[in-house]
C-alpha cells in the first residue's frame, strides 16, 4: 500500500528510524518516493544532516504542535485538508478513523496502564542502576505517547524524569514522582472523558483520502 506521508520515529527499538528510512529508499516498494518526516525529541544540526542523508524529507521536534504538523502535512501532501481544531479528542477521533475505535481504545488503555506502572515503579529505582536505565527508556517511550495524545504537561514531566534517571540525579526523584502522580490523575480523567465521547471509526483503518503511516 502506498501512503501519502510517513511519520518516522527516530528512536524505535530494534530498527531505528534512520535505518528504516534508508531501507524504504533503497527498496523499490510503493513508498520509495513517499515523503518521510522524522519525529525526534532531540536533533542537533549534525543529526538533521544525517536524517537528510538517509532520505528524510523533513523533521519534527517533539512535543509536536498542531501548527508544526499542519506545516509539514501541507508542505508534503497536496490533498491535505485542515487538521481538527481541538486537541486530545480530535487526536483520538483521527486514530479511530485510521485504525478503528477498538484499536484506539486499546492503545489508550495501554498508555494509561504503562504510565501507572511507571509511576508506581519510581519508589524502587533509587539504588538500582539497571532499573533506572530501564525506567528511563520507559519514560522516553511514554513521553512520546503522551505527546501523541496531547497530554503535554504529563509528557514534559516524563521527559524531566528521563533526564533525571539518565543523569543519576536520584535526589530529585521523590518530587518528580509526586508531580507525576498528580498529573497522571488529571491526565487519566481527561483521556477517559475523551474516550467515552469518541465517535466510532469505520473500523477499516481509513482516514479519508489521505493515508499517513506512523513508523
């Protein structure tokens, strides 16, 4: 299947976004010429050059903003229409149209469960370097998911947690844990309200005429 646009996460497990992009460009598949937009939380000038060399068309820095997404979609998809004007609800509605309501709900529930587990795990990591490393990776992943669901406050705290764990600043963990627990409670409430109000998608993974692949 040919997509109009591919959103390629640079920090993916097993195969990173740069390698995946190089593979798509090298092979003669239907998406060899499809615009590929890199998604990353950090990008130095040398990183951007490396992305371009691999075949990346454009780069978006997390957390994503509606304006930045509009710009890159409009620049690379001639048939694109305006994106929804609201935030979390419209993101869920869009996902519902693209992959189906049941799948969207599963993704949302998985994100909430992973976030609960992450917050609960904070009380066990201070003296365990391996546990801090694993939790740092989980915080990075959860921050990306939170940004997708437009839970920007929670995403910001998760990125702060990732930095603290990576740099072994364990003295800050109790304060961050308390902030995360409070923020997660509000985030969960908002997401559940949006999920309950979400209209069912068509269940076929379709999203109008424009097809976007998230890698």
